C-alpha cells in the first residue's frame, strides 16, 4: 500500500511541474502569436495545476491510516477530490467556450505560423504524460490519478484542435481567422465530455457500486486453496481510495470448534492480503457445511 502511495504521489508531482511549464509556454506563445486557441489551452493547463494539487492533497489524506473516527480509513476523500477536479474541468471549459464566442464576433489577426510548432510538440508530450499517469493509475487503483491522466488527454485534445484551427486560419488566409476560435470552442466540448468520463467512476466508488467481478473471482480462487475452506458464498468488494475492503462468507466443516473456525478465517485473511496487497481489510463470516 505504501508503495502504491509513493508511486501515485511521485506521478502527481510530475503532473504539477509539467502543467506549470505547459501553461507558461502556451500563454506566452498564444499572446505573441495571436492565437486565442493557445491562450485557451494555457487557461486549461493553469486549472490543471490547481487540479493536480487537489489530487495530491486527496492522495495524501485518503491514504492516512484508520482511526477512532474513521474505522474504514480515509479513502473516500479521493473520489470527493475527483469531483472537485471535474469541477475545475467544467469551469475551464465554460471560460474557454465563452471567450471563444466573444472572439468569433471580434475581428482579429491570423495566428503566427510558429504556434503550430509549439502545439505539435505539446500534443506529443501531453499524450506521453497521459499514458504515464494512466498506467500509474491502473497500478495503484487510484481514481483521482485517473482523473489527472484524463486532464493530460483533454489537454492533448485541445492542443490538437488548436493546431487544426490555426492551420486552417494560416493556410486558408483572409476570412478564416476565426477558425482558431472555433477550434477552442469545439475543444471546450471535448473537455466537458472528458469531465463526465472522470466523474462516472468516482460516483460509482462513492456509491459502492458493484464493479469488481475480476477481483471477486480471484478472491474465491485464493480462498478455495486455503486449508479448511470448503467453498465461498457471498463476496462484496468496495473501494476506498487506493485500497479495497472485502466482506466474505466462507463455508467450513460444521463440526469444527469455534477456535478452529477462527483460525481458518485468520489464515484466509492473511493469504488474501499477501496475494492481493491492495486489500486493506477482510471481514470473514464463517458458515457451517450442512
């Protein structure tokens, strides 16, 4: 668990530094290169910085150990932070859309051609960032890290749309100056869609939705090879941050002592946590085999 926490936090620091550098590069290039699509992109990267800081706070808080007031730990803080990250995405999309519509109605110069070079570099690097953070989110089972990964993907999409819009404005010439702004407007729609993709799994986690069939199957397979376990019945899994809590009913011989049943349950819990270290706790109910 500690290893997953360290991986997740190191990845978030990478995101924060990257987003700060990208926001500066986009803002400066957009301002001097007459491109609102790039300035809009810089706005999104700026909100990404604050969103990543929120994710960092959520990861650190959600991995705090259980205490008297929080016997199941603090894991639910992570999807709550994810909701706030989604809020940042929606706010940035709204700002971009509003400013794009304003610029469409206002005559302005064609963007400079060098903005295309900057955008091409950004698209490639942002996609690489998405893949790195997304991989780490899968390894750590972190919802908020997945949200941060989608921030990078949405950034790559907005940069790609800006690239297309600026290309049209530059190569089509007079009368097509607003292509840059239409690109930013379309990109805001992509951002909102990505916000929904991030919001949905976080909501499922808060609601303890049944989503872990593969893990349940693995739990049953591990249980059956533990000495004294005949079979398994009910098995419920719920996620809390980067950890999982399991409720499991196991069938044992009906004529054994309570002490023996407790021993079997203890051995099973130890084996499950050894083979599935992401499991924070297992509550085992022993059923007799009639």
